C-alpha cells in the first residue's frame, strides 16, 4: 500500500520551520504580506461568514471566537475581533505568540481578546460549549488525517448550540501534496470532505476565495456544523 502524504508530518519539524520565520505579516504569509493577499483574504472571510450567519445569532450567548493557528494575530485583529464578542487564540510558535500579545494589546484592553494558548492543535482541547465560531485558517495541513479528525471532534464539543466551525485552506486538484520544508500536507477538496464526514461534521457551505495571486494554490472556505444525532 502506498504511503499517504500525511504520514510524513512531523510536528517538531513544523515548529522548527515556523520558528525560523520572521514574526511579521510577510513572514506568516510566506512573503505575500505586501501583496493583495491580506486585504482580499479578510474581504473573502467576511463575505463568507455573513453568508452563513448574516445576523451573527449566538442564541443569546456571548459570541466567543477561537482562532486556530493564529500566527501573530492578523486574522483576529483584522477580522474575528470585529465579528465576535471575544476571541481566544491557539498558536504553538513562541515568537508568534509573543508578537500576537503586542499586536493585540489594545484589543485585549478592550476585552475583545481573551486567552492566547501556546499549544499545537494536536494537543489542544477547547473548553466545552464555549465558542460560537471556531476559525481554522492555513494551519490544518500540519495535522495528519487521523489527528485532524480527532481535532475536529474535540472542536465539536467546544461549540455553543448553533455554533460553526470554518476551515479556510489551500486545495490541490488531484492528490494531496506533502511539503517537506515545513512538514505539511495540502489536501484535495475530496479529502477534506472525507475528513469532515469522519469527524461527524455536515458541510453547509463552501466557496473559493476570490482574487488570490494565480501562482498560489486555490483557497477554499468550508462552513461546518455537527451532524444531528
């Protein structure tokens, strides 16, 4: 049997790679920080979220958000803090966490940012029933298929009633592609759908991110809810 690309994932290699990257927007975006990517990314994410939850209804509960693979806090600063009452962040790279504390200091003072957890996704368990929105962007390629399924199962328990999980990730067209430099896998749309099914998630809406540079992978957003019992 042919070895799956995700079988090569090594968390230590990934941490070592990202620890060598500057803790800047340009660093976390792979050299595209000065391009159109940051702006069109936020516009695309905002448009997508409004499609799945136009009234931002959290059934009377605080609209808590969780930013997975948060880097230096760009997505929280420019997007999630505007859509959620308070946002927690999960990021394993120490230099990114340190920068996130600086980037988000004013938002933290305003009560818009809560905890910043320095931990990898594979070791993180959300507080049960806390989150209206769990946002996973450009990070789940660092989990193997099996670990990603288990991560999503833990995220399901972390959702408020009516809450959402959104995954925003690069897609390959024909087969999963392993990157040995940062020890990550870029998955096909088909593979993502299989993983969601295994995790007990219903795919409610999916869209491609518009206006990304053509030399980059296509970026797709997935809106997910737990399957009804």
